[in-house]
C-alpha cells in the first residue's frame, strides 16, 4: 500500500512539474520571457507560487526543466558504456546523439536564442555538470577528479556543443572535435588536409 501511495505521489509531482514547464513555455513564447512573472506561470498551471518554487528554484529553471536528466544521461554515458568501449568514444557518441539535433523552429530554441538571460543561464547550467562528469570519469579511469586528463575531458565535452551547433553539420563537427582530442592537433590537422580534394599532402 505504501509503495502504491508513493508511486501516486511521484506521478502527481511529475504532472505538476510538467504543467508548470508547459505553462511557462507557452507564456514565455507568447509574450516574451521578461514580460511574464512567475506568479502568472503558477496561476496558468493552477498551482500556488510556493508549489512552483518547490519544483523550480528560479524563473530561468522553468525553461530548462530537463537539467537533471541531462546530467544523469552524461554520467550514464560513462558508467553504462559497452564493455571495452573507451570513455572518449562513449562520450562522443552520446554528444552526437543528444547535442547535435538542432531544430531552429523549435519554440524552446527560439526562446533561448532571443533571450540573453536564458542564453547565459543555459551556459552556466551546462557548466554546472562539469564536476559531476569529472567524478564519473575519475571513477571509470581510476584517476583523480582534478587530474588534467579528467578535468580537461569534462570541460571539453561540455563546451563542444557550443562549437558544433554553430556549424552547418553539427554531428560531423562534434565527431571532428573528439577526433582532435583523441589524436591531437597534428594528427587531426593532417587527416583534414588529406581528406580535402586538391591537397597533395
């Protein structure tokens, strides 16, 4: 009985959280992020202001309701990788799969891109995952979380999407970035030159 009650309570929390996120996105896209208050979002979702803050610590977080899921998926990419698969390849495949599909007509994308406060929050949100990812990498490799190889890979992984998203082919760019990390500047540059028509080496 207790398990059933707990499950029902969790489902109710999830529904409330989703209702708030949906209401926020609708209001923000209709009227602009800066023109909507958190109280209006709470009223649109038919919950109290205190309930809103139980689920979201601030106004910006309403837009990025998958923050925790993103972090968990990063850790899972390292911990649950296939036997024998290098950590670097597991992260590359995860980032290509999850961070290179950009729909420029997506309301969330348009909202974030048009709102400086949200762009900055997104940058800080992504960077907050760095320590968590470094801890997972340290566990997988046996190195210290602050070892240059670990800290560098965590930082690189979190910054790569901003470079990839600006290219015409984000998935290809993401793979090239990880190739650069794996083989070094000299090896990656040589591979690029050899792959271009008209280059004679």
